[in-house]
């Protein structure tokens, strides 16, 4: 059990910069998920912590100890790989015991630890089998078991579920969460799947182009994204963005786009007042758009006219797509909604959950206005 | 229409089999002739018979005795074992280094190594000979020229003072000359490097976290799952070393050091070749190759189990 700290960590591969001044403090027993699109540096960050890559600049700490120059085996970590990386010629038992044998643990201890881990993961009956005789889910468990037997201070997971089918992924997700509670150890988990991140993490670090975008709890990331990138990355389908201007309207403020004008709710007026007349990005999540017939009480709604392009029935909800110019937008509405393709309808936006991003600071990835 | 296409298919198949049968006969004939001749009498070989009237089983014993095959066979076994041991160690280590370890000039060195595959043996044989004679660079060892002076005309060792270890030795008539040149070759290194390169890097990462360094990873993880290429290198190395003829002939002057392939030459006398004994000798030399081939063949078919990686 230990905390983990990245202090001003840079990692360069020749000309390419994989990590730019990464600063993260991960508390003991925390389940931190590093998330971001491919090439964002999340796996590099994990490998730097494991000692599989050297950092170019900065410090990585496990507990109070700087581990920059410590060999992977001496860092007291265990890692679960995307491809499982099981030794193909060894039995499940030997796969799990290999690291312990190298650490010269007594045979009885090794046996006890492997059997205990196998029991936790429900793979006691597979110990004599070779990896090729196991299913994907079983291999995954063996890979986790190999990590458990080391009794490490920190568990590292590098996209461990991405080779599993959808159903098994959901099952393993809950198993890993359960394991985290049971072992009460620091877990650091890399994934590109924001659903995995949201469901498992105590905190999430969102990375893009090697830069930490936001480090927060799943709920905060969802409710109060730091910038447009985070807002678009967290949530599925992604948040809708409109180029807009904040203008004075009936003695109040309104978000004005080419297609609609929406009054800003009263509780946001003070925050947005200084942006009057400025270009902003207006963001609204698909789940904050309603069919007016099925609008829940107590929200500030604003009507918008759309022409239905496509509808997708999901059973518990309907995705309604529409187009403004070249841009496509989506709403998640009540399943009782009956919109026809091509039909012009009115939907309402829940303005209490609107987001505005300040284009004057950064046109590429504007920060949220708070 | 269906009948027509079926007929075409049958004819096509028949032609294919015919070509294959002819090819097989062409390939098998020399082999058949060798075995057949090894059971003939001298007269039958001179008359160019195809099948012996009464198989001369004694040819084998005679060949073994007459050509002093026991010594040659022993020499060949020693030379091949030592060569293969060196070949395996060098090829595995070099192949692994080229595949998995970063070092300056790696690609250039590998390109040069590959280039040596294009150079025919006959071009390098003279420089190699000068090298093992100690004419180019000084070689460590007990000078075999001094040893030659101690051997009588009949091959008996005379009572004489051997020279001590020196750095100006000739390796002619030594085990070094017969083995060291076979202890590394570009093909083996290339073959192993290609295979090792396919190993997923995560396997090494996992081993590192488990506490393994390069050597342990190589010997405990990589080699056990690389049986097929290792058997291939072993088989080619064995055949190359066992069958080598020109090189041992050049670097040895005394029968006590010569391998079996050179020994076969004893049946070619001034009175003409004793073909029946030569072929009996050839069959004897072939047996170890066949045994090794069948052992490694089994390993080939076992295939490579890399299923611990991904689903």
C-alpha cells in the first residue's frame, strides 16, 4: 500500500514528446484511472511508473521514495498487461509463481500464495493448465492472479479488458472493482474506454497529447469538465458543441447561435456576465435534451427546433440525430417519443446543465467558464 | 457441363501426379543406387548392375575396418558436437541481441553480417586457411608444427619434447581449426533473430517485473517457446558440420584428426574407386543425419505455442 506521485514528469521518444510536465498525486488505496485517446501518453505514464520506461525529466515516487533509478522488480508493483503476457510454456501455477521463485520465496509460501490468489479469482481448478487451454476470461484472471501473488504496494493495469468480448468486459469490470475493495491497495488503471473509467475509478486523470487535462472524481468530470476536450471525451454519446456568442437579451444574457437563441439561467448570469459579446462554445449533453412531452420537473428548459435526420431505438431510450450545416448533433430522448425521419420537431435543452467554453483563451481546446 | 469440368479436373490431377512421381523418382534414384551398390560385389559395380544378385552384407564391416572408420566416426562426432555447441551458444546470444537489445551500430553490423551470406565459401576458403595457419594474426595454442615433428612416418608418436603454449601457433591438425569456423554463421543468427523479434515485447516487460534480466528471460522464457527455429538451426548446423569435406581436408594432414567425410576418400585408391565399399561407407555416414533429421522433424510439427498472448 502506497501513494504514487508524478512530479513534473516529461518523457520524450526522440522528437516525440509523450508526457509533458505530468503532475499527479495518487493517494494510498486509491483507484486512479488514466484515460484518453490512443497516443495520449497514458500507457507511457504507466510504464514510467513500472520502470519499463525511463523518465526524461522529473520524478516518479512510490510512497516517499523516488524510483527513477529503481529496477522494475524492486519497485514493489505488479502489472497486468493488455495481451496478458502469460508465459505460454508454463502452467497457470508456474506463471503465477515465476516472480516469487525469482524472489527466492520458500516453496510452501509460494504454494500458499498462488492457491490463495487462485481461490480469490475462482481459478483453482485451472492451475495445471497451460495458457493455450484457457479462454480469454480465464487468461485474464491468471494475469490478475500473477499480480496478486506478488502482494505489491501498487497494482498497474494496462487496458486489461480490451481483448475481452463486451459481456465478459462488464463482468471483469465489476470483479476488478471488487478486488480493489478486497485488497485495499492502490490501483492504477489505463484505459481508452471512458465507461470503464467512469464505473471503476475513485478519480480519473484525463490525458491528451501527453498533457493532463483534468484530474477529478468521475462525477466532477462529468458535471464540471475543465475544458472542451474533457467535456467531449467523457460521456457517450459525446457532448454537442455549438459555436455561439453571449449577447444581451431581454435584460438578461442569451446564448446566440445561427440556429437558436437560448436564455442563460439566472444562477449562471453572474459567472457569464463578463463574457457578454464574446465568442464562446456552447455545450449541451445529449441526455440534457428532452422531448417536451417528457420533460422532468424542476429544470430550466429552452426550446430548439430541429429536423430529425436519423433515430436509433435503444430500448430504454432513443437517439435522435439532426444536422446543422455540416455538423451532426444528437439527443437522448424518452423511448415513448415517436419522431419520424425528416419531421421538424421542437426539443428542449436543460439549461441548468449547459456548458460554456472560452474561445479567447484557447481556440483548439477552450477552457470551461466557471 | 458438370461432367466436362469433372473430366478436366481428373486429367489435371493425373498430370499433376505424373509430374510429382517423375520428380520423386529423379530425387530417389541416387539414394536407391547408393544403398543398392553398398550391397554389391566389386564386379557388379564395375558392370554397372542395378540390383545385387546376392547382397554382400559384409561390405559394411569391411568398409568400417578397412578405412579405419572407427577413428573417423569418433572425430566427426567430437567435431560436430563441439561445433554445434558453439554454434548454438553464439547464434542464440547474437540472434537475441540483434532482436531485443539496443546498441549503437546495431543495424549496420547486422547488415554486414547478412552480406556475408552472399559470399561463396570458395572465396573465403583461402583467407580462412591462412588465418588458421597463423599466417595473418598470431593464434594462441600449442603449435601443431612442433607436434608434427614428434610424429613418426607411420603415425606413431615419438618421444619428444612438446612446445609450451604460445601466441604464434598454427591450428592445422587441431580441433580448433575444425570447429571454430563453424561456430557462428549469418544464417543461424538471422533465422533466430527473426523469430525472437516476433516475441511480443509485453512478454519481456512481464518478465522484467517478475525480476528476470535478459539472460534469464532468454533461457527461461524465449528458448522454451522457440523450439522450432532452434531445431532448424541445430539441423542445418549438424548437416553442415557432419558433411563438411573441403575444409577438414585442407586443415588436417593426419588421419587421426580427420572426420568421416574425408575418410570416405580412402576408398578412392590409385587402382580406381572401390565403389561398393565407398557406398557402404556413405550409408554409414548418413545414418546419424537421418536420426537427427527424424528427431528434429518431430519438433517442427509440434509447432510453436504462443497462445498465452491474446485471445
